[in-house]
C-alpha cells in the first residue's frame, strides 16, 4: 500500500506526459495534411521538419537561464496551455506564413518544455525510482507513437482536420490540469530571480562550462550519446528514399514497416517497464545501444522487406532501453539547480549538429550512392557504440551508475 502511495505523484506526471505525447502525434498527422492541402508542395511539408531544430538553435541559448530560476512545474503548465491555444489557431490561419509563425511558437514552447520536464522528473521522482519511471515513460512514448496517429487519422476521417486540431488541443489542456495536482517542490524567491539579460545568459554559459569541466565523464557520456544518435537521425532522414528507391518497397510496405517498428518499440518498452529493476543501468545502456546499432546495420545492408523488418524491430525494441537508461543516468548525475541550463546547451549542440549533418548527408547521398552513405553511417555508428560501451563498462566508473541515494553525487555550487 505504501509503495502505491509513493507512486501516486509519479503516476500523475507519467499520465500527463503520456497524454501530451499522444497529442503531439495527433498534431503531427494533422499539420502535415493541412500544410500539404494548402500548398500541394512536398518541400513545404519537408520544411516542417526543419522548424524544430532551427527554433531550438535560436531558443536554447537562453531557455536554460529562464527555466533554472523558475518553477519547472509552472513552466510545463504554461507550455501546455500555449500549445493548446496556438494549435486551436491553426485552422484560422489565412496563409502559410501565419502557419509557420504558429509552428515556430509551438516549437519554442516545446523547447522550454523538454528541459523543464527533465528537471521536474529529477525533483519529483526519488533516485531509486527513476529507472522504473523512465522505463514506463518509454512505454508511454512508444504507445503514443502508435495510438496518436491512429486517433488523429480516425478523427480526420470522422470529422475534419480543423475539428481534429481543436480536439487535439484538449489533450494539452488535460495534461496541464493534471500537473495542478502535483506538489510544488521548489521554493522560488521571486525577488532573487535575475533579469534575463545578455550578460546573465553569458554568465550561465560560464556555469555550464564549469559543470562540463568539473564533470568530464558525465559530459562525455551524454554528449557521446547525442553524437551517436545523430547517426541514427541522419539515417532516419533518408529512410523513405532508401526503403523505396534502394530496397524497392511500396508506400504500403513502408507504412506497414513503420507500424511493425512501433509495435516492436512498444513491446520493448513494456518488457523494460516490467523488468527494469532486474537490469543494471550500465547494461541497460550498453545492451540498448549495441542491439539498436545491430538493427541499423541490418537496415543498411537490407535487400528485402523481411530483412529490413528484422532491423527495424530490433532498433525499435532496444531504443527504449537506451533512452530510459541515458535519461536516468543524466538525471542522477546532473544537479537539479543547473539541469535546465546544462540540458538546454546540450540540446543546442544537438540541434546545430543535426542541421549541419542532415544537409551534409543529403549532399553526399547525391554525389555517391545512397546505399553506400547509409552503410558508412551504420559502420561509424558501430565503431562509436563500441567505444561508448567500453567507457560505460569501465570498472572505475561504477559509482556514476548507482541507483540509490548513497552514491557520491557530482555537482557544482555555482548558480
């Protein structure tokens, strides 16, 4: 009974994040359709995928400076409400310019939400429960990947895109209301909140730089994870072209492939959420990364629908292990008083590298064969995964992966 009571607040937070994830996928389906209907342009739809990273590059310079001095719970609530309001406004947009402006606002709101939610989880959920919490969260996210588009597609068929977007906004309102039932764990003194100025942002960059200098191993592991995931992101960006032009799959085959991958991801996340306590954090990360890399290797060398399904099921299944493990490691080793700033700068680096890398891979794929490009990326990912795994499994690094409150935490005192 006590155990259930201890999970009351984490369960509410999980439900809030899970409902908003479903809302994200409903919105994704709807906005792709509405933009294509308005423009008839594949390039305009492709532009939707650039807005997020570009907005991140602009906003991540200062989101951490804003978040760390304010209530993370309230920031999450405000971003949910903003997303609900602006999604409701999309059907009233007279042209694509207005729609793109709204999408930028939505991307900016998400840029604030991600570091805030990462930090609030670390504040609300005790260290010994974080691995299970993040495992269940992976299950919720994987479920949203399947349920969200299905709900979105059904609503569009039964009603209209406009009505679907309005109903979509309700998901974010419900998520915001649920957060109101969670405790305010931070004692924020409004008088001490610094004014968000250029000099303050520069000062906070110094704090992040000192954190990285003082916590080289933690920074290396998280940045290494980001860099390895860039390889997967680059391969995913060429996924449609590769599967249809190189492998020869039809659009129906590709749709089926994505559905099977989603099912694999849900199965992996479900298994992980049930047995996460039986698997150490280090092995969760290493097994997840290496098996996901094997999945990408099979994908790179695939010659048929069957072989590519095997690769996609593997990478979908084990991706949840890696993400839950890394998130837990990060929350356990980065102090909450600087987590917003550190997370924002790391995500800024990730977005900048993503944009450059995607453009470079697109150009390379035009100069040489796409098959060769994907194979080289998968091999680089394999080499990186081996180096990363050795770093994680080092005998002298066990303390970084302890899951109780007794381990010696790395932190800095500068605010």
